[in-house]
C-alpha cells in the first residue's frame, strides 16, 4: 500500500492493521548518460511497493534525499546540508511514528547512503521513540549466485548491467540504451597509492563518470528475474519484522536502564 494513494480513513486502517511502514531511500544523481537521475529511488520504491503487495505494509512516498555529495559536480544532483539531512530523515520517522506505526523499515537503494543510515539507526539510542527502526540488509549467497547466473558481465556497482536491466523492467521508457558508451568502464583507482584509505573523493576517484561496467548487456528479461527475486526476499523480511517481538523489548529495556542509572 502506497501512503500517498490512500484516503485518510484507509490510511488509519492500514496503519492499525500492519503497524509497519517502509521508507525506500534513493537520491537524485547521474547514472551514466543512459539512466534517469532518479534511478535509485525509482527502483527502491518499486521494490518496496511490490513486496508490500505480497506482505502487507505501508510504503512511504518516494524519498530522494540522501548522501550524494560526491555527485554535486554533475547536473541534476540534489544535496542537502548534512545536519539538515539527518534532521529531515529523523523528523520524517517521527511523523511516521506519530501516525501509528510501531515498526519502520529502511530500504536503501543507493550505496552512498550506507554510512548515513548506519549512523541514523545507531542514533535511535539517543532518545526513546514509540517505534523501532529496522534496516534491511539484502546480502545472501543465494542472491549473489542469482546475479552471477543472470548477468553476463563481471563489473558492477553503478548504472551497470544489473541496475540497467532492473530499470528496463521497472520503467523501460526512461532508459536510453543508445547512450551507453562502448566497452567496459573499470575503476580508475586514482587514489590507489593510499592503501586502506577512504576519502570523500574515493568514489569519484574510481568512477569520475559515475558509470561502471558495461550496461549494453542489460535486458528487460534479466531485470525481471532480478527484480522478482528481490521482491520475494524483501517480502520475507517484512514478514519477519511483523513477527518480531525482541527488538521492541530490547529497546524498552535499554531505555529504561538509561533512565535509571
């Protein structure tokens, strides 16, 4: 169920019935020259919506604010100052909780959000809330094996074969296959002389065009196989969150101890 498509009475009933709300995160950034700026949030929101059809939950409206400072040099990127970005997400979750949801699932469609969301989840220990937050981590051997079987290329990460295939399946009309350059784009490793290092320009130093691999091998059929698998895995996770009683109890216990030192 999509939050924005429900009437007010329908929404109230859905919140009471499911008590679970999903925020699908993405950003607005360049994805080579062939995919739309909104690729991450378009695909993650579609995934959340389809999974919520299998395992009933409410999906928050498309959320395209995240950590994407490394793409500010490209047209179309939208960034928000770090403190405001954190405050915005936290207050959105507070509003979700105020509307009756006791469990919030974060679904991330953009790798650059990982550090932000990890901090955001950990920061929930700062103050007790009427809800608990779950961050879906979709890595598993079966998933990785499927991607290896379906994809013909071995370099992935951004606007690549798999992401382009999923985009073809989700919104074919937005994909411009004719704009894909010839050949494979490998990491440039411009900061490889600094071993075990991470900097704000690590990603840009590897992929200054914000394009990885060879997307010309992408097909809608591959995208359908990959997307269906992702939907099934996420629906299973939603079901597990619904049944979970441990995290809410741990949260209550932790905050009670914090108040009574």
